[in-house]
C-alpha cells in the first residue's frame, strides 16, 4: 500500500517505463493477419467492379478529346456519368484495398526479415511507397468524376485531357516516382520470400504477377490484366493471413529456437 501511494504521488505508472515485450511487433498479429486476408479480397473486388463498367457510357469518336480512342481516361469518365454508383464502388474498394494492403505487406516483410532482413526492408518499403501513390491517384480520380458530374462529360474530358500529365504525375513527380517503386519492391520482396522459405516458387510467381498491375489516373481494369492477375494475390496472402491469425508462423514468435536456422530451397515448390 505504501509503495502504491508513493508511486501515485510521484505520478503513477505514467512516470514508470513499461516493461519490454519482446514478443510484440508492428502492426501485430490481429491487424497484420486480418490485412493479409481482407486486403487482397477488397482490392480484387474493386478491380472486378471497375471491370464491369468497361462498356458503360460508350463514347462517339468526337468525344474522346485529346486522349484518342486507345486511352482509357475518357471512357472511365463516360462510365461514371452512365453508372456513377457502380464506378464509385469500384474505385472506392480499390482505394480501400490499398489501405488494407500496406499492413499486409508490412507483415510479410516482418516474416521475411527473420532470414533476409535486407530484402525485406527494401522490398517492403518500396512496395508500401507504391501503395501510397495509389491513394494520390484515387484523389485525382474522384476530382475528375466530380468534374464530369458538375461540368458535364465533354468539358470534363477536355479539361482532364489537357492537364493529364500534370495531374497524374503529381507535384515534383513524387506520386509517379513512388508508384514506380512498387515494381522494384515486389521483385525484392519475392526474392526474399523465396530465399527465406516463406513462399515456394509457385506462390512467388503469382506474387510477382500481381505486382505488374498498372498505376496512374483513370485506368481501366481488364479481365486478365487486372482482375485475374491480382485475384491470384488472394491465393498467396489469404492462407498466410490465416496462419498469422492462428499464431502459426514461427518467424513471428519470440521464443528462442522456434525458428529453424535454415530451410532447404526447392525450385519447384508451392
């Protein structure tokens, strides 16, 4: 009792450093595992919804502005005017997927870092930078859609076409540079996941395939180059996320000897 009173008079536990918990890690088992499960699912759902709008609001040849018929931006604006709810849902799920995937990639990097710290640190950092760039692109997409709603499709297409380079590259080209980081980061993280035994060659190839997804403003989602190529990320991340939630990943435990010092590397493996 006297010790409690003395601690309270001195400021209580707030002036006493909390004990060190070596088993703790960021972002943690619950957040990291849930992100690994939900992130790729929400991300893929967004791509699928965006794919469903591919034929919405077909433009006549004279309404493409300076984009030309081969560029997706004008057709995405037309799709929004035709089906604003569906387009908004697709782009919103895609942005939510990017938010959920950063703790997922951070968790994967934490697992890989137990054996390949250099590849995990650089790969994870570069991939997360690319995800941050997607949020910038999401903001530009939303601004363009609101422009089409308030000013009309033709004026919106003309304005976006004349300013597309500036708004898609961003100030000092920081967003587009961060977006390019994802391609290098995915390669580094895939190599680390393979060398550490986290993924076999099969999952590494699927992981790399998902990393080829385009980046930028008002991009159209295709069935193969979009929905399928990133849907496979569910096959890679969801089982790992379940393992993390069940505390069945030895690399995330603090007990000594819980992680084998080495694993045999097999080129043909899952």
